[in-house]
C-alpha cells in the first residue's frame, strides 16, 4: 500500500501542504519514496508542563511542531528518523492517560493521545514503519536511547542529594544521562555523550562517576520505574515556555 502511494499525486499534494504549514523555517519534506501515513494532535510532556503538538507520521520520519494556527501554520519543526525510534507504552497515571514513550539516541519524550484507540493506532503505525525500514536496510534496532526528562513540576527538591530545594535562585537542571531534575552543585560536571551533542553536556555527579569508570549502563534508570514514579504527584502550574527542546539546563 505504501509503495503504491509513494509516487501518487495525492501523496505529493499532502506532503506539500505539510511543508507549506511550516513555512520557510521548516525543512523540505518531499523526497522520492516518502509517504505521509497520518497526522494528528498529541500532548507532549515538555519540561514545564504537557503541551499540544502537531505530529506527522511518514514512512521514514516522524515530524512534529508547535501549533500556531491549527491545520494552517506550525513552527519549531522537529524531524526524527524512524530507524532510530523505539516506543514503549506508559501506564495511565492520574490526569495523563493513553501515553507512550518515543525514544531515540538524541532525545526521548512522552506523548499522550486523546483516546486508547488513537494511542493504539499511532503505536501500531509507528512500529510498522520502523519494522519495514529496518527490514529494507538490514539494520538492527537502536539499543541506545537518551533519557526521558523528568518534568520540572515533579521535583521540589534535587533528585540526587534529596536536600536542595528549588527556588527562583536555586534553579532546576537536568542530567542528560539519567533525565533526573538536579541542583547546580549536583550537576557541575560535563561529559561527552556523542549521540546527544558534539560538546560535553551537563550530567549529575552520580552518572559522572559511573561514566568515568566505564559503567555507562548503570547511569540509565529503568524508565518504566523512574518515569512512572515521577508522574504520581499532580501537575503544577508553570510558565508556558516554548518547549524543553532548546533548553540548555
């Protein structure tokens, strides 16, 4: 079915419409063999709070952006190659339901659909696209994924020292290896994580010690446990920043 649609006028027109919605700031999306599988609004768990984002699933990439005018204009385009994607279902917790993790070597995050049916359809289509891509390329699924950041609102104190309280002066920071919310003194060191950046990035002291001794696997918490635990407290109001994607902390 996908192969039949690849060179159809209808598919080309649909992709062109998506390109136009992102405007000149977006990257071109029309290439031979690319097919737009589906689209929809998902709630992305950002650093400050959950926010609606427009997602487009193609047979080789996943694209999302901020909604400026629904169906007409989006900005802050992000493109994720599906070959590097792994997805895991998230158990329903309080207000956040019908969610799953989108994990890649460079960035990982949680999204939530409006209904259980919508969640199932998204996950099935993503898995099918990833499987088809890996089958054609002969590559193996990626086994390295960036940590999912724990939202700011889920940590009133440093998740490492358990002592430092966060205030407007004592700011929150995120360890790029484990995703925990940590204080400045607990995250003064930096370490090169090539899959995430060409420069050394902020990590907590705990992960730095393990990385320095070569025990890299131990730095990554079990996402099913730590992530679920981080969502048990109610969401707090927070400033409506653009997104966590461009944050340096």
